[in-house]
C-alpha cells in the first residue's frame, strides 16, 4: 500500500506563524540589544529575570523554570559566569547541586535591558487593542495547555 503524506496547509496552521513570529521577535530584540551596547541574549535575559524574581535558585529548578534542558542551561550559565552576570555556588553537602545567584553586574545589565525590551513590546503590540491582546494570550495559553496535557498523558 503506497504511503500517503497528509496535506498540511502552512498558511492557515498556527504553528508556522508562531515560529516565524518568534524568530522575528528574537531577531529584533537581539538587534536592539546590540544597538544599545548591551551584551546579552534573550536566553540570558530570561535567566536574569527569573533570578531577579527569585535569587539563589537551584540549577535544576532553573532549568525547569526556563524550559531548558540541564546541559544547555549549564552551558548558558557558564557563559553568564564569564560575563559576571551570575554566580553558581555548590550547596553544602551536595557537590552536584548548584544554587544560582544574580550578581550586581547581572542586575545592572538586566535594568539596562528593560527599556529595550519594552521598546520591542511596544513595536510588537502596536495597533493591537486590549481585546485582541487578551484573545491572543488566551489562545497561546490554550496551545501551551494542549501540549502540557499531551505530555502529562504519556
């Protein structure tokens, strides 16, 4: 029996539009950071934001909070340590367990990045009213819920 490939309409499917939009936002955010002389990536900013909210987070928990696998987070944290944005300390009695702290330099770069991020948000939300924004957020939460439910059912 011949194998049939299902026809996918990429123009009316949500996935490709989400992917394109994320890439576009990432590109413009990085460009804005570079233009302002801020040595930071989106991924590093996410870590700094989480540490700003809750400093001294266990590295494994931070991986979960930032939706990263442990090894990619470890590489990211190494780069951030080299820039003096974060500090990792081994938890007493458990050498495999690191706690991650934001440094003064990390807090400063985070503060410098906030207006740049707000500028990108302003561009992104231009011409979108409160109702449209709420609907979009609700839809994205539903998509996330769909994936989470699927993962939990396995």
